[in-house]
C-alpha cells in the first residue's frame, strides 16, 4: 500500500507509531476478555472522544499532533469499512463525519536570531561545528538535507560569488556578488525521492566553508572519495559524513552547554 500510494518511509513510521499509541490506549481501557483485534472491532465514538481528550489534557500534546494521530486512525477505519471492498472486517466506522480534534492554530516559526547562533558557536571549540551552525542558519537547509550537500555543490556557489557584475558605467568598478544560489537535494519528495531546489547562501559563509575545506584534516577525508566533488561538506571527528541524527544530537549538546553557561535562555 505504501509503494502504491508513494508514501515515504518516514510517513510509514509515523503512521505505525500513531497506530501503536492508539492500540495501547484501547488495550488498557477495554475489556480484558477481548483480544486486541476484538477491541479494534468494538471501538465506539465515546472511546474515541476520551482518547482525544486524554492526549490533549493528560499528555499535553499540540492540537496538530493529535489531529495527525486522529487522521491516521480515521484512515484505518475508512479503509476497513469501505463498502467497495469484497470483505469488510469492520461493519461500521466509529468516527463521526467531522474531525473530533479542534482545528489546530497555525503557529509562526520562531526565528533564531544571529545572536543566538553566535552564542551557540561560542560553546564549541571546533571550527567545523561552528561552520556547520552558520551554514544551517544562512542557507536554511533542513538537517535531513545537509548530509546531501556536496563539496561540488559548494564549489558551484563559490564560482558564482567569485564572478562580478558589470556596472552601467565604464569608470565604475565591477560589483562583487554578496550571495549565490546553492543546489539543495531536498527531503520533501514523494516516497523518499529527492526533490531538488535552490536556496541562497552568503559570501561570508562560503568563505568560512572554503577555509574549512582547505584544512589538512578535511582534505585527508575528502581524498577517500574517487570523485572529490561528491564528498560531503562536513565530516565528523571520525571522518564520516554527518547524519540527520548526529546533527540533531550536535545541536542539542551545544544548546544544553549554552543554557548551562547562561549564554542561551531557550532551547
């Protein structure tokens, strides 16, 4: 079904977790005389409403998270009560026509200030980590996308910046570009496919990347690639590319260090 609908692996994992949370809830609250399958067949609206209230009131989850979970379970019952199928193990859909969860409010993304990132950068002694933080802020890439940015991608951007614009007068000096387009192999393609797009990166960040890429340690790891343009733009302490999980762990670790030192007041 996931392949047919071209659903990404991460979406499948999310749906599976949502289903597990629901199964754990009904297993605790319905008759022990029933098997888990029988409990699924006998879910009723009042139980669904108490399940939603439990997530909001007891677990303190955001409305958007509860809505996502409700839509997962609703889709499960829609699928198994579809009258166009030859066999329907569930006779009636317990969900009402309208969503049980209130429509979540759209929240603005809380921007991170340059000062916040600077304070984070002061809490690590490693230039590669400082450069990585600056690159994230400047380019706006997702942490899942950063491992796919290559040395060749950055070189293309640096070649653009090294050029200059012609002015409208012969006697006027040419104007250097202060920014460049950077190719990003995006994470929002269907069924885990890569969706390319361009973002903007500034010359100061490119200059810092250039200095890091000129270091003997980076060059040593880069030489392990037959085509050095395909090397990732960052290597960890063991000479391996950063992953989404390791970037998240890095940010968390430095953030906690900054909070402890008093240079950062929020996560």
